[in-house]
C-alpha cells in the first residue's frame, strides 16, 4: 500500500470519527498487532479504530471500502488460528468499546448484547436474571461474544446445548461497504426465506462485522453431578456415552475423554495437579450432568454409573463430593493450557473424526507420527460426544517442526474423512489445509458468497480463503 493511501485513510478516519476513536500507527499498542498464536512481524497497520457505536463501525467500513483498504476485525484476540492478526497497511477494527448488555428478557429467555462484551460478562448477566448462557470456554474472561460468534466457538457443553450458532437467534452486522443489516430476530422458529444470520456465524470476520447479537438463554441449572471414570477400551467409552445419554434424561452436559498419554502427563508432571484415579487405565472420562433437582439428580447419576459398572463399561469411578472436587476434575481436563509449563508445545490440534472411529484414528495418527519421528510423544483428549479431538505432539526436543507435524496429522485426518477444524476455525494457520476437509465445490460456494458480500475483498483478507 502506498504512503499516500495510508495517509489518506488515516486522515479520513480521524476526520469522520475523531482522534479518540482513531489511533495513528506509531501510537498503536503492541497487543493490537497480534493474537493468541500470531503477530504481525513485518509492516504495520494504517490505523487502529475503536468504535463505540454501530454507526461508527459503518463509517469505518464505508471509508475503507471507498479506498480499497483492508480491515481486520478484532475481538478479544484469543482465537487460535491467527484470524485477528493484522496485515500490513490494514485498518485494525477493535470491537472492545462496543460492549454492554442491552436487554435481558426473562419471559422470552433472550439477551441482547453488543459484540465487544466479554463472554464471562454475558454468563454473569444471565445468572443475575436466574437464567443460563451455556457457552463456556477457557478464554471466557478475555474473548468477546462477537468473537465467539465470528468463530462459531464450541467449548465444553456442545453435547447438550450446541455450538455458538445454536445460541444465536439474531444479529446485526455491518457489510464491507458500510451497509448495516439488522437481523435482530428473537423468534425460535423463523423460516421466512434464507437464514441470513447463519451466513455470518463462523465467517471469521471475512463477510461482515458483527455489532449486536440476540442470544438464546436457558433455565439456570440447580444441580451439578460430576464424575471421573476409567474405561477398559475406546469401544466401551462410546458405549458409556450412549448409556449416559439414555440414562440421564437429557441432562448430560459434558463427556470429556482423556487418553492415558494425556492423563499421565498431566497428573505426573504438572505441579499441584490432582489425580482423581490411579494411572494404568486405557481411557479416562469426565462426565457432567446439569439438572434441576439436586437429590433425585444425584440418585439418577449414581444409578447410571452403577449400571455402567455392572455392564463392564467402566472399571473405576469417583463422584465429586463438593464443587471444589469437581473443579479438580476439570483442572485435569483443562490442563492442556499447562503444556508449556512442562516443556511441551502449547499448540494443540483441533480436529474432528466421527465418534465411533476416533479410537482407531488415534492409534493410526500416533503410529504415523512415530513412523516419521521415532521418539514422537503424543497427548490426546477431546469432546468425544461432539466428535472433536485435540492433540498435542512433541516429536523432538526443542523447536518443533510444526509444518511437518501438521502435514502428517492433517493427511491422516483427510484419509479418515474428518475435519481439520472442529471448533477453532481456519484463519491463517489452517488455510493451506482447507481442501483436506472441504470439496472444490464447497470451496467454490464459499468464494461465491465472499464475492457477493465483499466484492473488493477488504474484509480480513487472507483468512479462510487465499
Ligand atoms: C485458553 C483458550 C481456550 C479456548 N477454548 C476454546 C474452546 O473450548 N472452544 C472453542 O471453540 N474455542 C476455544 N478457544 C478459541 C476461541 O476461538 C476463542 O477463544 C474465541 O471464540 C474468539 O473470541 P475473540 O473475541 O478472542 O476473537 P478474536 O480472536 O479477536 O477473533 C477471532 C476471529 O473472529 C473475527 N472477529 C472477532 N470479532 C468479530 C466481530 N465482532 N465481527 C466479525 N469478526 C470478528 C476476527 O477477525 C478473527 O478472525 C480458546 C482460546 C483460548 C485462548
């Protein structure tokens, strides 16, 4: 981009929005220059814009559109595929000031919220109204609801409540040319033509900027039952999943499996990590049920586990006797954030394989890594009920040959007809592998939608598609 274009867009933005909203390149703080996994290493943005209103977002896009200047939308910058990383010459559009809860409607069980609101604030506002917003993930304090919509985030309770797209009833979005599309639907059922909102959910800032959202809320749970169990093999894990779904009357809210490589690493090497069950089992599962009546719910939970033991689906089980003990179980499952502390790469793979085949896939994937690097070590865990698997791989000491590891893992995923992204999106990091999981025809449809909504390609260029 020429110096003239940079100066021109900066002057136009400052003129329209003022210096309080627009920051010049030299004053942009480093945190806006990257996200959780990537940073801009060469070049610099033309400006940082932090609008407080949808109209200011619209003005920003209109001015950039007229000049062909790229825009990179940013939420909490916790995305794991580099989607919010700026590119040289772009305008960084941070949604952090467009925050706040506009309305909680207990009768309709909906919440209207601005895109820059942190996920945790959404959860707390629902709780205050004695309701429940079920989306939950480790980045809850930093990620924004708009970012979770833009990535269609998953998290721990998908098995019961679905992904973010299942929790979005309506949204307001600003198109590349500045047009504001208000699709603030509050209806559960609305089949009046194509469902416009869903085009933008999971579009990673490439089709429009999400500014306001209508969320679906649920009744607040009154009871939580949590167990940590050991199983003799993967087939029995799948049987236990179906048994728990059938036996818990729709209250199953998490079914998180850990392979022994993951469980051993976490409970042996991470200081202070609890070990709910002894080492030596073929599989470990954290099971959670959210219900409405504490005593009958616990009795049913115990009956379900006893029957599973009787059918030899599990070999050992412990039920949390307190919220603190339940948190300890979750600490093991969420220990993936502790990998850097024990000298492992922090980068985890987020892939999807049909649930019944995950056990065999894990064996094949591990074998493929060891064939290439005989000293390779792996740690597998995942949201098995959602056919979602995570993997950390350490194939050598020191710096990991990340691109080579990706090639091995994603080639296996393609061979098993899985997906290279179950919940994190594509961004920049997974872009080279999109065709491993999507057909040429599917990619052509994506390009056609992009062309229709952003013909000059200014919205988050280089993300998802090249
Ligand atoms: C510790 C940790 C745990 C995580 N756990 C999970 C998990 O369990 N499940 C899961 O699915 N993900 C998980 N994630 C990744 C997850 O994608 C993000 O945390 C979250 O969804 C991104 O929100 P954000 O506000 O940080 O978005 P950012 O990282 O800022 O942006 C992500 C993408 O969305 C775009 N974007 C952001 N806001 C908007 C907007 N308003 N309009 C249009 N585009 C926008 C950006 O351009 C970018 O492409 C985790 C991340 C971390 C760091």
